[in-house]
């Protein structure tokens, strides 16, 4: 297969996924509107058990919708349709936004954040939206696949090429069985005699980081570190 044929083949793969994405999201969005309608009380009061089931339907539907969006995004990154912006990313504001987006999960598991950053490092240049996605994906991974977690440390520092960002589970470790497969999507692993499957979050995060000229590493069974070159504004 020559280069033009490869490009054409990739394009058709993207078109198929894009069309499939459209066909899946339309009925799914319609389904997701039903729980909201029922919860509004327009059709009568619900029992406690009914409310519980409706919340499960809503949560599961949203997870499926996010998965569909991530699969499309992966295909866009692969075919280079995804655009990367260069803008000032303010560290404190970034971390506060991530904390807010994860506040329910953090409260549920009694987890707190620690932030470490030099006083003279207030911001760096990158893509705010994608950095936010990466941080949330890495934190979610540490929460889901660690034997214990109560404190998540996020540290920022400079290195020879740009910025080093490290996410660390202070008092727990990631299960050994998942460490070799953590950056691969849809991999089945066994944790405490229960079979689980990796998602797309770390796979897409790794793609973002590499497209921005950086690298991501996992070490010490508890720490995920990635480096980013400083983009020109």
C-alpha cells in the first residue's frame, strides 16, 4: 500500500467512525432526555427506588456518550484533524478547575489535593482544554486503580525543554496487574479477583502529550509524570 492509499484508507476509517458517532449519539441523546423528564415530576412523583434506577440509567448513558466522544477524538488525532492551541495556562486556575470538576468524586472518597509549584512559575504556554483533560484522566486513573488513595499531589516544575507535571498518589500504589496496560484502551485486567477493563482516557492523554511534543512516564507504582515543550504563542 503506497502513501496515498494509506491516507485514503485512514480518511475512510475516519468517515465511518464519524458517521457511526452521529448515528449513535442522536438516539442516545434522546434516551438521556427521558430520565430528566421523569425526574422533573411532570408525570407524577417517583418512589425512592425509581429515582435510584433512573440515576443509574442517566449515569450509564453519560458514560457511554463520553466514550463515543473519546473514540471520535482518537480518530481525529490519528488523522491530524485535531487542532492544538497555544495560550497561557495559569497553574492555580487550572488546578482549581480540575478540583471543581472532580469535587463529587473527591468528596465521596475523602481525597484531598496538594499543589506544588515554584513561586516564579505562574503559567506556561500550552492548550488549556487538553491539559485539563489530561490531568482529570490521570487523577481518575489513580483513584480507580490504586489500592488506597487519600492525597493526590500535583507538582509543576521547569526542565530543559519546558514544563514537567507530576501526578502522585502519596499513600497508595497502582495495582501491579494494570501497570503494563495502563496506556492501552479496552484491555482486560484482573484486580482483587475482579476483571476490569481499561478505558480510553490515558490512551487519548498519551496521544495529546506526544502530539504536543512531550512524553509521559509511569514509575514508583504511584507517580505519573509528563513533560511538555513550551509552545510558541
